[in-house]
């Protein structure tokens, strides 16, 4: 009878006399009479020992299957090795030379080269670790929200109008029509809240045809979107995001200790995320750093400096900025009652990078209509969206977190492309 | 102090003297001195009693908040009602007339009208139920697969080449280039398996520019994709799908009994799904129904007749069809060893509709190269995909399930648009 395959992470606890492993050839140490091979599977690396020299035709990165007895060896990774009795090659190698070394632990190739050979790069345990962390993020997001009665939804990415997002939108040739790729599920998540779902979230792609090619921009990214009905105001949303981040960090400390360690990350326990108004932040930047900010916003340099200040003063990696002016937020943003030039919206800055924009939305049909007009747009261009506000839309709001940005910042990666399996930017649509 | 909001489904178990509920006005019975109002929230319907006549300005579908004492009343839905002490309108109504009745339990409007007013349709408890079931499907899919060490991935939907799918593909204007919307994550999920992830799944959008406008076609749909490395052959994949469906049906029986009941559905316990070759199915169709089939496939009518036969003979709603000919499957499909004109692939038919195509893939670089040539295509057009097969690609295979098709068939819906929040078809990109 064929014995069951054992994953490397389960090898130590496996009590069978003989075990069978599968994976890729990570390293070959040919010592003449004896050969050590490191086999890498999804869960780890284990040492195989061949006592009759190097197996014929064995090359790095072939996929193989090996069967043998487990032997304790304190010098081997994980403290054990397999004395191989039988080995077969499952997937052959057809290369002359690997594009770069993947078993040295150090990546020497430039990022663009790494991305060109993405299926090779992803084999490096340290690169693989990024996506283990990313998977925990989406898992924590989903678990946290479903526990609060949020429903997961899937909304269309092909849309009829680019009214929400201006010019930075990709066009699609949709039969005889021109359509667009959505920049966010904003309208649809609001509509679905109003349609009785009350609390929704979506983990889906969003598209930005931005002419930026920087370390923090992607043209296709995964947006963690939330929309919540029957809120008091935008503080409910900041509380929700704070709760999620606490929950996430606990889960990461529990499930990704190894991955975090590879990046030298010690995740802090989040207690309370400081909240400050944008105008206060402007003062701080001017006062502490002599830094002037653009009206109604802070720029990339300001985000970095402010995070530095918040870290020193409050020992927090995060800061909520509130009180953005009406003129700098979309037309659906709820204005503040105290100061109608300001909105009930916020950004979340994490280690010098904006990872969230959120806020309360206007829920009253007449008010939204008027606001669209105030913004110099025509309410008639917002057909089905505006229409859905006629039928008892409750007070609501939401937020969105860029999955790749959050991943990047948790692991202190330098470039957002590192936290995307197959990134899309202005120059790259392959692989 | 403001009391906490109680969801309708928790009202019975709530022990506070006074409760606060929020939701939409589902029904109004104005009896002069006394008015009964049904309030609908995400979780159910509860009766509110106003003893001083109809509250001013109250209209159907407004969103409101009501506070009062809980009173048992066997005649009320759920056996209890709230004697309202305070009510406030949270979201106003701005309509002259609802587009159709949504509290009668019967939908009288045509499907196209329902879809035009989707945020109204979705308020009907029976329509809402579809998406509760759909959410359980994705949840079960994810839970089942992560339990088997599958990793959830997100692959790009904007791709550089339409080589996989022929002409039925949407084009995107991507900066100065022409790009395409992916028809499936096929290439990327295979590549990610080979990159060391071994077992992956994705819940994501897929796009088909098909010129069909039928009850079973969508141009944008959610694909439940699986790809699995180190398989023996395609039977591993059929076993996996069978395991998932068993798991799903158990979860639905547990969590969606109310929703299934609304549609009069009693889900069978799945034991073993029959597997038959396509050529045997052709014989059955000819023999039992005098039905001729197209070469190497069965058509929509054949699917329905075959399901009828399988139901009678094996008491199964499902049937796997195997042994599809090489000429009818994509170039990456693994040919059979016994008969090289056939492939190691399968379809799954559920209640007369194909919901899955799957199979083992060719994993050897040279064999894949040759097969691409045999199919009359140029291997050089498959750059990064083919390239990823040079580095020890293990035996692997996968399958995809159409989420909307599965939802539709579980609930015996007539049209696939019913199981999509905001469907996209040849004529519809709104709302």
C-alpha cells in the first residue's frame, strides 16, 4: 500500500517508521559518498540523506518524492532528516541556469528581475512568508467582520459610468458600449447597505489608471472594503477599524511568529490609536519640522514626519487624521455639523503611509442631490446610485484598506510590488 | 444612557425590560386608534405597536429606530411585539410609489424590472435569502479548502494576452497598451502551485465576452477556483469536489434551514457522486431518449436529460462526466495514457447544468510545448506561462465552480441573474 504523504511541518510528530515527503529540491550538498539534499515543501524544509552518492540527474528546483526512515540529527534543519530509500522525480527541470540563487537566503537580483521571474522568486521562503501574512490579514478581516454580522458581498467591477472617479479610470470595450473598471465598490456597497444588508464587506480588486509609478502605487490592487449602516457618526468607523487592527495583530502574533521573525518585526499591542484633526497635524508639522502642508491634506513627506512625531509622543505606529475639508473629499461625504466646511471623514496613517480613507456618507436623498450640484456635477448623471437613496437610506459610512499597503507596512517592505503576487503597474502586465 | 440596539433575531432572548430596534418599515396596518408596523432588519421581521394611531409621516421602507417594552403576542411574527414608546425616522422616503410591492411575499414584476430596481428587490426576504445561501457557499468553500492546507490567493484580472481563451474576451485600454480581462485564473493558479504554494484557491471575478444572453450566462461572474499540486490523477480532483459538496450541503442544512425552506428545498445527503464516461453518456442519451449528441460533448438538452436519467437510476442530483476527447479540451489538458485521444478531465453536471470543468494538466515542459504546437499554436506566444514549467512543475490539476450557477441550482432559481447582486449581461451594466 502506498503510504500517505507527510508535510515537512508534521514530520517531527509523525510516528510511522517510514515517511514519504514531496516538494522541491532546495539545496544539494554532494560530499561524494554521501549527499545531503534539502527538500522544500509548502510548510518547511527537511534534510534528505542519500548514502550512495548523488542521485542521478538530480537538479535544483526539480519536484521530487522521497521515502525513508526518520533519523534524528541535531545538525539538520528541524533536528531530523530522512535516510532515503526511494526517490522519484515528479517534475523535471529544463533550465540551463536559474535566473538567480534562491537558496542562499539573500536576494541579489533587482526587483524588476525578481518580478520578471515571479514564479522563481515566490519559492524563496522569505518571499513566501509575505503571502502567508497576507492570507492571515484577509482571514482576520473576514473573521472579525462576520463576528459583527457583516455580510461578504461581490459587486461588479465593470461599471457604466466613471462619475465617481474622474479621469483616472480604465476603459473596457463592452460589446457595443464603453464601460469602465471600478475604482472602488463605493456606490455598490452603500446601495447594498441600503438594500437591507446593513453591514457589508468585500475583498475584491479595484483599478486605478493613475500615472504614478512609485513604490506605493499599484494600478490593480485588492481593496478591503467595509460599509456599515445605522452608525452614530464616523467615530463608529474608527472604533471598528481600531478593533479590527487589534484583532489582526493578535492573530498575526499567534499564527505568523515565524514569518514576522524572518523580517525582524515585533508587532506592538494596539491599545488606543491617537486621533487628531488635520489642522492640528498641520500645526505639528510646521511647529516640529518646519514643514508646510498643502491646503486640506498632507503630502507623502508630511505623512512620514507626522508618523515619526506620533511614534515618539504616543508610541503608536498608527494615527487617525480627522476633519478633512469638504473641498478635498468626494461629494458623498457627510459635512460636519459644527463646521460645515469640514467633513466627518478620516484617513489612517500607518508608519508614514496612508492605508485607509473612510467616513460617514450623506444618507439623505435631497441633501445628496444638493451636494452633487454644489460640487458642480449633474445629479442626473448619478441615476441608479441616487435613486437608491429615495427609499429610507439609513445613516451609514465605511472605509477601505489597501491590502497590499497594509501587508507592506506590517513587514516593512520597501516596495508595494513585493506584497502582490503578480503586480500590475504602468509598465508591467506580465507575468 | 443610550441602550444598545437589538437585532430582531435576538429579541426573543433579550432579557432587558426595554429594547431598541432598527430597520425598515416593512408593513403598516393602520386600524385607527392602534397601528401595527412590521419592522424588517437584516435578521428578521418584528411587530411594533403604536397605541396612539399612526405615527406622523411614517411610510413604507423608511428606516427607523423604535424603543419600547417587549410584549408576548402569539399572533405577531415570532410571537412577540414591541409596545413602542419612542420612534424616530432615521432615513426618509422620497418616492411617489414603490416600483413594486415588496411586502406581499409575491414578486409580480418581470425580472428585468426587478433588476432595474435591484436595491428594492433585494429587500424582499425571499431575495435576500439567496445571498445568505451564497455567502455560506463561499464560506464553506474557504473553510473546507483551508482545512486541507490550500492557500487563498489573488491573481490579476488584467492580463497581457488572450491566448487562453480565443475571441470571447473583453479588451481594456491599459495606458498605451491593449490588455484583456481574464476569463479564468487558470494560468496564474497553475503557476502559483508550481511556485511552491502547492494547493491554492481563489474566489474572484472572471469575464466572458460571450454573445449569449440566456438564463445561464453572465459576462462577469465569480469563479471558485482550485488548483492542487502533487496529485495522482484527475480522480483526486473529483474526490476533492465531492468532499466539498458534502461539506457544503451539511453546512447549508445547518445554517440555512430557513432559507432553504422558503424555496421548498430539501438538500439530499451526498454519498457518492456517479462518474461516467462521456461516451457512455452518449449511449444513454441515444438509448433512453433517442437523443443524438454533438461529437465530444453534450449539449444543454443532453445535460438535462442525462440528469433525469442519473436521478432515476442513482438518486443523485450530480454526475461527473469523464473522458472528454483531446480535441474538445484546452491545450494544457493531460491526455489519457490508455487512449491518447482522450483526456484526464471531467465536467460536473448538477440538476441539468454544467457547474464545473476540471482535470489534470500537463506538467512537463516539453510535453506542454509539443501540445501547444499540436493545437496549431505557437509556444512562443505563451512566454511566462510556459517558462514557469521549466523549474520542476509537479503533477497537478484543478477545477472551477461557477458561484452563481451553484447558487441558482441549489435553490432551483430560473435565471442566473437572480443569484447575482448586480448582474452584467450583454445589455445590462446598470445598476
